[in-house]
C-alpha cells in the first residue's frame, strides 16, 4: 500500500472493528532472587486456607462459596462469598450487581475493604480476579489454575464487582446514561454490601483499570460527597492505564513516539514510517507535546476538536497496519507475538479465540453454580450497551471528579504499563499536566524517581522448589528498579517497564507493591522495605539512581542524571526525537464498536 494515499485507501476500519475487540476500554469509532529462610511461596501455600470463617453468619450463609468446589481448581481457595445484591433498598428489585468477596487474614486489614472494577465499559471484574490478583489465577496460555501468592487478599479484604447493570452476571434493565447514574447505583449496592457483612465504619479503597478511569473517580467522588463515613469512608484510589481526558491526546497525539520507541516490535517499512512522521509534525502533535509536556506545564491545553479526520485517526492507522507485520499483535502488550494462545476468558489479547472443545470458564454451568451466579450466558465484555442512548455522556474524570478525590484523600495513584498501546504513557502524562489538583496545574517536577520492587523468593527460579512443583513457575515476578514513581500534592504517577495494559497481570509484584503504598504500609514507591509478606528477604542497600524506562530516555544518548535536573532541559531533549512512551486514555463511548464475545 502506498501511504501517500492512505486517507483514501485505508479505511477498512469498520471491517477492522468487526474482527478485533478492544475489550477493556471504550473506544470511539474512528472518524469517517534470592535465597531466604522465609520462602514466599511455601509460606503462602502452607497457609492459604482460612483458619476460620470471619464473615459467615445467618445473613451471609447463602452467599458462601465452597473453597474446594471450584471446577478445575484443585486446591482450596479459602473463605469467599459471591452472589447478587440489589442496588436499592428493595432486596427484590430487578436491578442487582454480582460480587465475589475474599476476606483477608492480614491483621492490618481488620477495618478496611478494597473494591476492584474492570473497565470496558461493560467488562467483567472477574477478569481481574482470575487473571490479575485473585487468590487463584489462570493466565492465558497456561495449563490450569494455580494458587496466587500475589493475591491482593493477602494484604486486605477485596471484593470484585461486575458493574454497571448489563455487565457480566449483573441483572436488570440498563438505565444509566452517565457516570453520575452509575455512581448512584453503585452507592446503593455498596450500602447493601456493607450491611450484609457488617462492615460499617470500614475504610474504603477503590481500584480499577482502563475505563474504570471513569468509574472509580466518579464513584469515589460520590462517596466523598455523601459525607457518610459509616458506609463510604474513602481512604484512597488507584487506577491503572485509565481513561482520563481528551481521547485524541491520549492516542493519536502520542502514537508516533511510541512506534519509534518500539521500532523493533513495529518494524514498518520506510514509506509508512515517513507518513507517520509527516502526520505527527503536520498535525501539530510534535509541537503540542513540546509545548505542554513540560514540568510545570505552561497552561491549559487547547481543544483538539478542529483536527482533521486523518490526524484524529492516526492511532487507528498504526493499529490497522501493525497486523501486517505481526498478525498476533496484542494492543494490550505490544511485545506479544505468535502463536495465538488460548485464554479461558476467550480473549488472548486483541483477538477473540476459542479453540475447538474449549469453553469460556465463567460461561460454564458448573462454574456458575459453584459461585452462586445466575445460570446464563456470560461475556467477559458485554455485547450490549451498559449506557442508554448513545452512551456515557459524562465529562472526562480528569476535569473535576478525579481532582476532587485527590484533594480530599491525598491518596491517589495512577499506574501505567509501558508495553501498553491502547492507553499510552505520554498521553497519560499530558492528561495529568492538563489537570488541576491541589490548586495547581499538573506536576511541577519531572518524574524521575525510581520505582522499586522488593526482592523476593519468586524473583529467581532456582529458589522456589519448582522441581517439586513446576506450577510455581507460573507465579514468578520481577524485582528491583522497574520504572518511575513520582508524587505531588496527593497524586502519584508510577510506570512499570515490563508490563502491558493490565499491570497486576503482567507485573504482579509491581502491583502488590503499589497496593502496599495505597494502603499506607510503606512511605513511598522508592522505599526498599521488604514486602510485608516476606519480611526477611534482603534488599538493595545502595543508591537506586533514577527510574528506568522511557521517562529517563530521550534521544538515545542521554538519561536524566538527577531529579534536580531542570524540567526545561529534560523537555528539550524529549522534543527532538523523543522515543518516549505514550499512553492512550479515552473517554469515548463505544460508538460503532463491536465486541466479539
């Protein structure tokens, strides 16, 4: 294809939408280790069973899940509760949300509860449970479920909730037209949940990813506005690769530097590369980043509403072409190559794939019976609308509600996986630099501080006894300096180098550390204190230096030498040929998008 005529010749984009699925983010249609005496895994496997039922009583018995009865799971997952709860005061109302709750045995979690939401809109939070941070995980391409030593319930009580109405097993008529409606329905459910498990007065933490960048801040802001700490005592919020601001800024504006940085993973021919760079310059994207991706930012960013269709669609052109060089390309983790692996949820990356004889796990009747779910067809991401009319009509969360949560909790984390293309890192940073919190616009200092993951037994294969139990290899995870972490005025931004869109899935030890920070167990993300679950593991004692990855790499020859280096000199290097990441965050509603589940 001759890229000089791309505007007239590319658009099988409608056909593209019918063959591939962005199941985590609501996209708009394109315009026309270490030896240690306290072994991490053996300790976990020996103690994963609950010693007692903390929340079992006459009211909760009907929600109890038998931890030894899950199909294909050959170990006890411990105490948990699942089922449907009304979003109103009427327990018989048709509108109900499905939840799965896992109590923690951690003594520090005595009066706190964390909730997890996946995005979409309309994607099930059971994905987060089974492939990110639940007590058992079944990653795509693996043989069977295994115990998860990185389960978040080891740190705190956690509940996975399928919302809004129309998502997963949740029931009833879709009536929400915006995030305010979603938040109001959620608060009704949440009050019922707190009453069911007698958790009045618990500190509440909200977490999620992708389109939950809309859900979580709106729900969190609504909890704060309710001014009722009996049910809604919000302690903090953490969102991964979130939808935040202008969708074009979070995608097409920043896609060419991303392609440059990952040129070995996207080896386009010269003519297409030339086209991309011509568009990056002529559309004003290079100048936009040069002007506004500064620390501190010079002022609010202008609207992108007057862009041509060709400029606005630049991200889509890259996405469409990349399948020519990598037919198994995964927009959620760009280092993925063929073969296409089987996923028990049906989506191994960007493509829908169910081999002959296989079943989607939560669509099985025996699984549904075991987890107190309604017997029905289950989809990882809803094929129907979860908003009325043309979709979510709310403003981006970065305008008002997310700053409100930052200012009132002083405890918000935005994380980003550097191998993610559907949400781009530079787009997230641009969004932060266009957001007013703590009375100021954006970060004032350049993010350069190191993000440190403690060393642990699972960071080296020869320390975990995998000869006796090879399945333990499925839970290995990284350690050491793994990105950049920066905090100002109650907001923390953290990048993870070896991670795609779902940080807890691709970098579970990184997510575990970030959760410790959210819960106040460590002072900052450069802290070299061991994981609280493996307290005797030796750690780095010398200077950590700067964070790693594209935020400290600009023109191929220099890195940021110190956190004190002026933001103007950093930005000057960034502009010239910046091979920096970007991230896609998009507030769009799924207009014209077809999910294939």
